[in-house]
């Protein structure tokens, strides 16, 4: 097992080899010492090509990371995206003797499970290699076997990637806008899923169930009795790559029909099922002699909730109609938030993109250009986009590319519009939409029905004198002062009223002998009360005039 320090040394050596020694100095611990290993990158190549070559030499973790990053057009320059799309996940196969122990975890006695296992693999990638085998009952299967030790290597690389992302963000705060640590965390989740072949098989089962209604689409069956996290056994299917037009014609098939079939399958996966094959490069799509389109490799899949499907359909339809307001509204529904300060500029740029798309004469490329223009605009304004949305856009562009290879007259715009219009209409009256509407109406009805009870509860609380009022005011001191002055006036009023009432009682008691000075005091009290009353009335009138002014 390679230690973390040894892996750092390997990474530093590769970076220096391809002319990225400055990164070694700044980012990798102990990098200044490793700079002694500096070597020339050889022949002159562009910086993006050297990045791609370095990634390929760094191995499976970095290749997978580069492949995933190739979908993030809203983050990376187009030239780098173009290079990342060239990343090849082809490596030299391991000898069968190194692979045999992995198979024996699930079939301890190979002779009891298989008549034949071909030791020469039919395909080899960085995470696994595939061997053709014949089971005892005669069924021919493909055994996808995980490479021994690959999990430990990838876990070590993930720790290094997380460390490098933290270090880069601390050294260059300007790069935090790209959320490097978030991207590494997202990638870590994705590659761990790909390492779980059992999840791969469950994705295949779900996709096969969803595709039952489309004749001609084939998903190989999983043999779960001999499958698990490190081994996946599936029906072996023979065919040619979907972009091999000459071989398809040699089967007596029409490539245009294959383009229609593949397009229909992806439309249903994305907009109807909400579960789609996320890696439609030509090596993962085969065509059989019977004209079937076969989907392979289910490690990368996209999942779309119903509301996301509706929003993505709205987005594509708005783009085909050159409707900028519709594009912005759909992006908001897809959690793409544009700052108010940038909104007008983004609208202007999108309008130009859609105008260019509408005016293009090269019909087979126009919608791909529109999608790339949209992602370039998002990148220019550093607008973060959910990874699932970028995966959908990547799939759409790849499906368009395959469609035009099979049928040069393939026009995505014309073909997608009827589908989108029908899908949007169906979704608006679908059981899910009706259920959402019923839930909203029921919630509103519950609120209305609760009003009388809430009012009754409020009145009951008021009658019991248990109401608590919380005030939040920056001028709370003024409120306290007003209350103090009001209380003073109430006290003065009560005193005056008491004097008046007392004086009246004194003067009305005629049967008793009243000393002269008592009568005089009563008269003085009356006069005092009258004067105070007039003064109070004057103050009230004066205060009212001030307020009206």
C-alpha cells in the first residue's frame, strides 16, 4: 500500500515533469525540496494539454476527477474542458492471477460456477477490468472485476485532494468562488459510489425496468448470485459502438433509426422517469445486429425530482423560443441564483447567445452552441450551478453529438420541441401535479377552517388577562416616557376629582354646623379644580394642533 507521503512524492514528480513546479512549491508540503526534481516538459505543448497529460499519469482518481470536471463548463475555460474530454480511462490489464482472488470472494470454487473464464480481458479501465465467462448453465456473462488495492489508493488520493483544496483556498482567496473543497467533497461521494458495484447493478435494474416500454432498448440483466461490491456479473452483449456508422450499416441497419431510438430513450429517462444514464459516451452505448441500443456502465446516473424535470423542460423550451425571461425563471427553479447586480448584464448576454443560436445556419450544431453559450455566461459571472443541472446539460450535448454522427440532418431543436410541449402539458395535469394542487388546496382549506378556532382562542386569552405583548423598538425609552407622563396626568386628574367631590359633600351637609373656615376651604377647592380643568383642556387642545401640523 502506498503511504500518503509516498503519494505526495509521486504527485510532485508528475507535476514537475509537466512544468507545474510552481504548484509543487506553493501547494504540496515539502515542495521546495522536491523542486530539485524539476524536469523539462519536453516538446512544446499548451498548458491545458499538459494538465491533461499530468492527470492521465496521476492515475484513476485524478482521471475520474478530470472526467467529472469536464462537465463543469460554467466553471472552467472551454479550452481546458476540451482537453479534459480527451481523458482516456484505458490502462494495461492486470494478470488474471491477480484478479482471480476477487472473483473467488463470490465464487470460492470457480469450476462450480463457470465452464470457462477467459483470462484475457475484453476491456480494462483504471477501476476494473471485464472478463467474458460461460456459466455452468450455458449463459454467457461479463464479469466486471474491481482491481485489487484500488480502494486504498483512491482513499489516499481523496485525502490528498481535500488537503490540496484547503491549501489552495487559503493561499488564493480569490479561488474560493469556485468552492474547490465543495467540488472535492462532491467528487468523493461520486467515486465512492462508482467503487460500489452493487449500487451499479441496482442502477442497471432500475434503468431496465424504466426502459421496458421502449422496444429496441436493452439493459443487460444482473446475476445477483455471483455479484457484490467488488464483482458485477451481467449478461454478455455483443455489439458495435454507437458511433461506428460503417459497422451499423454493415448490420443492414439505418443509422438514422438508431439516432431516433437513442434520442427517445434519453428523453424518457430525463423527462418522464427522472432517472437517467449519466455517461453516454460512445463506448458505453452499443448497437446489436438486431438494431438494439444497449446501455453499459451505470456508475454515473442522474436523479431528477418531478419539479426539477418540469423546470428543465421549461429551460430547454425557453431556449428554443429565444425567451430570456423564461430562461431566467427556469434557472431560478433549478436553484441557479443570479445576484440582482448582475441580472441585467446576464439577461443581455443570454439574449445575444440565443440570437446567435436562432440565426445560425449550421442546424446540426445550433442547440449545442446555445447550451455552451449559456454555461459560458454562467461561468463569466461566477454563478454556481447544481451539479445535476450540469450533468443534464452534458448528457444533452453528448446525445446531440451522437445523433449528428449517425444522422447529419439530425436537428435537436426541431425534434425536442414537440417532446417538450407534450411533456410540459402532461406534467401540468399529471397525477403528481394534481396531488400537489390538492395538497395546496387542502392546506388552504385547513387554514380557513382554523380561523374561527384561532379567533375564539385569542378572545379567551384576552378575557383571562394572560396576553403577553412583546415590543421591539429602538425608541423604547420614548414609549416609557410617554407612559410616565400619562400616568402623572391621570394622578392629577384623580386628585382634582377627589377635591371636587369632597368639596361638594362638605357644602351639601346642611344639617351639621359647619365652621366658616371649612366652607372657605370648599370654595377654594372648587376654584382650584376649575382652574386645573381649564389648564388640562388647554394642553389637550394645544397638543392636538401640534399633531395635526
